[in-house]
């Protein structure tokens, strides 16, 4: 079982002609509504790949019985929800321009529950975007933990990040988040890597980097037609963690993450085009060779 902690959200994804500066405006050329939230995206990705996933999240009174609620049931995602009836389920407003740059505005809504609920002790947990106090408590109690600061990085103090880094096994971050953590902690990139047993840094079109045991291994991207970059990082984490839980080597886990992410960007919406294990395996083997999965 992989428990994923963090947001369940409704995504409003828009294409724009350009991203405006302060006091500016732009034209929305397309707008759609999808299921999202970093933690929910990862849990859905794990379940679609055949892994056992539990989502520890917060939802508003608008969620129970909704299409999103039924979707998670259909995937087989276990739900451990804090319900805040008077609040909206968290909502993200994302704007992507033609070159693929993105801007996000996020309404926490029911996710405020993380600020006062007691963090549970968990066996194998991935902490996605959520309240720093809650994630810190989860990290301190977990038997095995991975962490992704995501777009909530600005909420974390140096003390929060120090405590989490001292208690995790894997750190995931994109290159913007790496820079942000380094600024907050006063560390270099190499010093940040040295703080954790395994670091996985995604770098957009440049691929990703796996750092473990004093070695850094570059992982190339897979060429696909990108429709929308939203959710690529979450799909990567879902693939990596599913492969890790299956006992695959770290470099193979990173490649599985890359392949899983390649499906996500081929359609608009974070959970629209997630692959099952066989679809992922077929694409993996076209680009990386035979994928050998240890016997259960």
C-alpha cells in the first residue's frame, strides 16, 4: 500500500495566448475542467498502474457522490478523507501559453483541514502538496517516506524543510522547486542532494536526474506530442513509486516515471491519459529495452 498525502482538487485548465505580467491581461483560447490535485493525481496514477493506493486528503461538502468521487472508486483508490462540509473542495486555476510555460492560482478550500488534523503514522507514504505542519508530522512518524514540496513550497519555512529532509527516504522536485529549497535552506544543489538517500529532480524537456549513492544518473525524456504539461510531474512520481514498490532498481524506477509522464502530457487533464502497467511496459521497452519485474 502506498498512502499519498495532499490535495484533491478540481482543475480549471486554460490555454492562453500569453502569460500576462502584473496589471496585464490575456486572451483565454480554451478552458476545460478536470479531476486534479497533486496527491489525487499520484494516487490515481498508482492505481491505474496496478498498485495499491490510498489517498489521505481533504474534500468539501461538494465532493461526496460527485463524478470525481465515483472516478476514484472506479480506480480502486482507497479514500481517507477529512470532510469540511462548509468549504469547497480545493480548486486550481491553471493557465498555459503556447511555449508550455504555466501559471497557477490555487484555492485551498477544504484542504485547510490539514492545518489542524493530527498527522497519522503511516507505513509507506508519499507527501505531495499539503500543509507544512501536517507533512512534517507525517514524515516524522512514517516508516518510509518520500516528499514533493510542489507548488506549496512557498509555505515551508527552513525549519519545516529541515525536519522533513531529516526524515525522508526520497526527495522529488522539479528544477524550480530545487532552486526554491536551496534558497530557503541556504544550500547548494549538491548539499541538498547530500541531505537525502535518494533525490529525483525533474527538468522538463531536459529529462530528469536520479541522485543516489554519490552518483547522478541522467534520465532522458521520451519524444511524444505534448498537448498539456499539467500533471506530468505527478504521473512521473506515480510511475516511480509503483516501480519502487515492485522492487525495481532506482534507475528503472526513474525510467518508468518518465514513461508514465509521457502518457500524461499527450492529453489535457492530469488523470485523463494515465497508462496501465502493460501500456507503460510496451512504451518502456520501445525506448529502454526489456522491463523485468521481480516476482511478487
